């Protein structure tokens, strides 16, 4: 095979691997493959009608993003995150989100702030109805909007990797103790801070929001642990 044809073949493999990576990530995020489950390369190869080469490349990329892990002599597994690991990830995420808030306070124009305000109002309605299934996608959209408009693609990329790692672990922690309404009051403070163009205030609001989410997570885990202990006893 000539050099140009070899280059084209490599590009095709990388493109296919990227498509497979996106699909496997969707399967993990949607719960089709749960934390701790083995990712079967042969089954994926059959499912996607390809050799194992693109599958392995896709899994290596997912491993770099923290969603799967290679266990020697056992295979590739969806990563299971302990409570301590989740808390550590939240601390890093808070630092990144605080910086994004500061940058947005300097960058966002009135029309963009208005988009955030609409999201907050929609979440208020969902919180009042205790409608988690409506609230959660809006929550993700608001956070992603802030990262997207921070003007720092590297910051946004690292933040999104952390969100993916936490996705299955943390989602329902928002519900504990009226968490939807509490979380959304924090969103309101974040948007107000951005609107005021006060970078320091925006940094504090965004950082505190993530750290309070970590507190809600640990509280929910403590409650679940107590329930399990009582059932056993």
C-alpha cells in the first residue's frame, strides 16, 4: 500500500473510532453499560460491524477521559467511582467552574445573560413540580452554556470530562432534602453575579455551587448508608 493510501486508511480508522467512542459513551451515560460492567470488545465489533482495531482505539480514548479502565488480564470495565474519588473530582470541578464564572462575568452580553435567566426560570418550574426528569437536562444545559461561553476551550474540555465521570454517580443527589429548589437558588445567584459583571462575585458563586453539590452528594450517601445499616440490623 502506498503512503497516501496508508494515510487515508488511518484517517478512516480514526473517524470510525471516534463514532464508536461517541456511541459507547452514550451507552454508558444512558445506563446501558453500568459502572463496573465489562465492555465486551467482541460484542461491540459485531454490533458496529467492524474489526477490533477501531473498538480498541475508541476504548483507549474513553480510558483517557476517565470513563473506562483497563484491568490487566481481565479486560476493559466501566469505571466505578468511590465516594472519596467523587469528592476529589468535585473539588477540581469547583475550581474550574469558579474560573468559568469569572470569565463569563467579563464576556457575556445582555442577550446571553437573558438565555441563562430563561433556563433558571424553567428550572424553577421543574423544581416546584419536583420534576427531576425535566430539571436535570436543563441543569446540564445551563452548566454547559457557562463553560461554552467562558472563551476557554481547554477549560471547557477538562470540565466536561469531569462531568462525564460524575454523571452516573451524582445525578439523584440533587433530589435529597429539596435539593432541586436549593440548587436552583444557587443558579440564580450565579446568573445575577454574571449579570453584575462582578468577576469575583461570579467566581465565588460558581465555586460555592459545586462545593454545595458535593455536600448534598455526601449527605445523600450517608442517608443511604444508614438505611442499608438499619435493614441489615
